[in-house]
C-alpha cells in the first residue's frame, strides 16, 4: 500500500485517479479548491483524505504537505495534476488569463516540488508524475494560454529526471490527448480520439508502474502528435487546421 498525493482531484483525470488508486487499497491525499467536490470524493472511499487548497499558494501547499504526511505517512508518489484550461487564442489575448494559467499549471507544480523534493532527497526515494499534455508539443488553435504552460512542464520534467535520478527519485511526464472532462466540454472544435477520464486514469496507473519517462494517453493520438512535431511549421499548420475544423 502506497501513499499517493494528488492535486486537482475535484473532477476529470484527478478524480478518476484518486478513486481508482483508492480502490486498489492505497492511501490517497486529495487536494482541490472545491470543498463540495472533495467531500463527495471522500465519501466514495475511506482511503481518501481530503485537503482544500490552491496549488498557486506556496505557503498553503507547504502546510497541506506537512499535514498529509502526519495523517497518512510518508508520500510515495505525487501526481501533480491540478490545472486550468480556458480556450483562448492569440486574437483574444487576455494577459490576466495567461498569468492565471501559468500560476496554476506551472507554478502550481513548482510549489509542490518546493516541499517534496527535499523530503524525497532525504529519503533517497520518491516518485513524481507531472501532468503535461500533448498540447505542449506544438501550438494548437485556441490554446495560446494553456499550451505554453504544458510545454514548460515537459521541459521541467526532463530537467528533473536528469537532476533527481542520482537521488533515486523517479520522474515521469504524463501526456494525455483529449479527455472527456469539464475543461474539454467547453471546446467548440473537433477533438480526435477523445477518451473518458476513467480510461485515461487506468492507462496512467499502468504507466506509473513502468519505467518509461513519458506516459502517453492514448498512445495512438500521442504518436500522431509526435509525428506532427517534426514537420515543417507550414505543413504542420495546414494539417492542424484541417484536423480541427
């Protein structure tokens, strides 16, 4: 039985991961901003401990980590999933939305790591899984605020993988494609190979037990996006415009 620390558990992939791992018998620390959603999550399993918190608030997250360890023991794996997504294109640029995306999606991860990495280093053990996205591979329509934060997380995960390996800390990057969540429900464009949050979480859990750096969900969509990533931009932009129409 392991202790999983999961952020962004009020809905979508985070909620599905918390429930699936709790069902397997693991201890779950679930963090989110919406109290009512957290209470419903806790009611679904006695293995889930809930903490209301905002990952963009460093001092708040530090206290939650301290209390989580007191409550459920040392953290074995942190799944840093909390995120914000508002479909926003360059023609609708809103600097406040860009700032909020970066504070939640990127700094929200960094804030958790600020406390966790020293703990993992002292223990000479630990597991960090960062929720990226295939949207971070290249620019996508209506993803001007969201996509760059996921590109930054991919770069961060690669750097952490190299720097933390000597301390026996496992680092993985999770790269989902389109998943049925509250966030994607607002999209008004075609979403190829979209899958349920439950299916995504099951694939992610399998990936967490393996040694690969990147967990791609679904694999087929990620493969297509990886291929598109190496194309010249002119060709890439034409294909993306065609796919998302």
